[in-house]
C-alpha cells in the first residue's frame, strides 16, 4: 500500500513512519517530492495495518496499488523518473539520450575509433558489449574482462559514459565497476536472480524487453530490480518475435506510449535489433523519438563487414552522423532536444 504523508512533513515524523514499517517486517520504499513524501509498504497483506498508519497524525491518506508491479507504477510515483548517468548526461526529462557504438568490443583501436566518431556526431553514451550472449556456442562470445578494461580507457579518453551487458551476478559486479550503466539483455529479462543482483547495486540498469515478453512482464522484471532498492531502471523496447520474417524482429513502438502511461521509468528504443536492417534503422529511430522515447541505443561500426557480431544492422559512421541531424529536427518538432556531451576531450 501507499502511505502519503502531509505536505512538508518534518524528517522526524517521516522517520517514525519508516521505523514502524521496518518494525512490522516490511521494507519501506520512499519517493520524496518537493512538498509531499509517499512511502510504499510493499508485501503480502500489508493492507491489514492500514488503520494503524491512518491513526498517525503525519499521514494524509493511504491507498492501495492494484497493479502487480508496485514500485514501477504511476500509482507509486506520478512524476517521470530522470536518471543522471554522468554530469550533464541524463536519461528522461525533456532531452533524449543517444547511446551508440558497436555490438561488441573487438579491439582497443577499433573501439576507440568508433567512440570518437559517435561522440563527434553527438552521441552522449557509448555502447559496446564485453560479454556477448549468442545463439550459437561457437559464435564470438566477447572479450570479457579485457573488453571492460578497453571501455574504461574509452571513457577516460573521450569522456563518454558507457553501457555494457552483464549475464551473471559476478558480471554485474565487474560491469558495474567499469561502466556507468549495466545492461540486462533480452535473453535475461526474466533471470530473476540476475535482476535481484542488479537491484542490490547502485548503477543504473538498462532492462531490455525479451523477445516474447509482454509489457506487464517487462514491468514486473523492473520490479524485481527496484524491490532490492535500486530505482534507476531504464526500460528498453528492442523488438519482439512475431510471425513476420521480413525483418529481424517486430519493433513494437506501441510499447513506448503504453509504458510511459503505466510507469514513471524512462523508456528507450533499440531500432538496430528492432528491425535488424541497416537501411531502415534510421527510420525507426526517428519514429521512436516521435512516439515519445527518452533515448535510443544504436549500433555503429566503421567496418560492419568485419564486425564480429551484428554487422548487417550496424550503421556506418557517416550514416549515423546524418541520422543525428535528422533526430535533432524530429526532437525539436515534438518539443524536445537531443542530449549531447561537450567535445572537450
């Protein structure tokens, strides 16, 4: 249930409510606004203590969250969550963040080259996988920890914050130590132990929708992360598997406005995996901005024919530079801007 406190309640009174929740064996989840504080008391049969909390003078009113995803819902928090990835780089709010880079870290030279190119074009976050979940056990699996060290060097050289995928609880720790955002990929969206591990650390988590995951299931996966105390969750629509075989996946842009209606969490779109065809990635990226996405994650590679993964859907740097200009115009048309990082490094 949601306990809404009276406007501008003093910290001492807020702490009394939190202490009482803990004493009853529940975990308090606090959402602090400018004037009003609401506290989520989430758990089985929490509503049986409703009268006890309503009797407290600091409590304004109590309501129950009907949806199974409690902390991710608009009922828990009405204002949009804005996540600060690095100074000047945010996901959410009025600006749109563009994450770009190769599917995988392949070498220091190639990764650094790509990072410099996407930054020059206006990307504010660099994406590249150090650990790669692949359908075939014989395909390139990523550089692992060596790849993370390369990402650290890229950030130091370019100033771009980085995002990379983790597939195990141990990788959550190592990716979190090296990168600014931890990605949970489509294949692991319902790996609940992994989600819990991501929730126990403090770095933002980019949660990709699974190939056959409903919107409700995606939000419940976000709930697993948030229930552990990490509210910095970014939802990602990356295409779902349907009967259509003309494209890699079916990019469900319906999900963008629906997710933003149901949840306060920021929503980004991955048009590269969503359609899987280079010439159409830009079109779907622009459509995602028009649909209300808070960010994009786009694959870019200077030599896609040599890429160790996802070459056919990776944009060439020149194509990405043109797309960034087009995205800026689309964003302006819907009253938003593209979040860019200063080219000071």
